[in-house]
C-alpha cells in the first residue's frame, strides 16, 4: 500500500484545503508558503498507474469538495488540492480492465467539506467507474483471490462515513483499521508497529501497518525548504524496510503495509515477497 496515495500531484495555485488550520489558510495566501506546503504535502512521486504497475494494491485516500465551487466535484486532498477523484478512478479502472485478475483496495478514510449530497455524488462516481468490479460486503475470511476471480470482482471500497450503510458495495471503515504512530522517531515507529500487530483482531478485519513517519510543526519549521522526503523519508526508509523483511504474513501477522515514496526502495517487491512464506507454510502442512 501507499500512504496518501494520490499526493504525487497537488495544486500549489489552488487555495489551501479545508483539512488545514485557519492560521495556515491565512499564511498560505502567500505563494511561497504554498510552495513550501507542497514539499510537505507530497508523499508519493508515482501516479496511480505507475504505483499499480509497481505492485501497489492498497490506496489511502483523503477527499474534499472545493468550498465556493459550483457543483459537487470531489478532489483528493492533502493540505493542497490534488486531481479530481473521478480522474483517479478512471486511471485505476483502465489498469483493472487490462489486468482482470488484479484486486485492489480503495480506502476512503478522510472527508472534508462534504455534506450528504457530496457523498452521494462521490459514491455514484465510484459505482460508475467500476460497476460490476465492485465486491459487496462479505465476511472478510471469504474474500480470497479465488472468490474474487469467480465473481469477476476486482475492487473493495472502504468508506469511513455512516453513509456506507446505504450501499452494499461500501465496506465499513472499521473493517480496515490503520493505527497511526504519529511520530518522527523511527525506533518509536517500529515499536508501535510491533505493538499494534500484537493487538490486531484475529478474525473479521483487514489491517494496515502504517510504516510512516509524521512531521511535527517544529520539524517542518526547522527543515522548511528540505521537505518531507529529504528530512524524514530518505534517512529512515532502510530501517523501515528491514522491519518489513522480518515480518510474517497470515493470522496475527502483517496484512497490508503502507509507506511514503514507495519507489525509493524495493518496498512493494519486499512486501509481495512475504507471501512466499505462506506458500512454504502450505507446503509444510500438506
């Protein structure tokens, strides 16, 4: 998985998003401030298509309307506005059309400046994009690749808002817990990941290990021009990747792992390779 999967492009010319504090919105009237914000808002370099081609199958999505804009268009957002959700969904669907055995998870987990009409607009966009590829809510343990292939389903949508109850193809957010360490310290992060794995539900949910470091206000103030990638990610990714290599998948093990800038190391390939451990287990039991 990728963290803030859509943030490869954000619009530094647009107003700051409703996910930001009032003080930042005021400051961001200065174009230089928006340029600096961009350095801290972008957490991926690759487009959806490039991430999919690189092996990413879980997408972490935050969305918002544009206050003051006529109509109900919904955009991706992380401090600054990204592309429209519709453009992103179409790009993902094109990949799925070309790869009918691939399965993806879209996790809509933060919504800003959205009323009921915005939600229904967005959900209809999701339905229009994927149609019969959408997998209806089911017992998590039933959803094997074999099950998905037989039903010709390719997409699981997780929707962290009560409106999910009105649509059979929206999975509730509590089926995709993603505990967040909220630290700049890589040792604390790894300890948190270990602890939350021990606490994860044995059955009935998926589980995201967010292998990401989060800048504090003072981190940003000290390293304004360097940005997220040069301040936190480059230096710590090797340690995070080593932790990934030591994991085991399966019950009480890792399930989905997300990272920033997934192409900087062999992140996707390393996570995918963990599945081989499950095959070895199968062979040893049979």
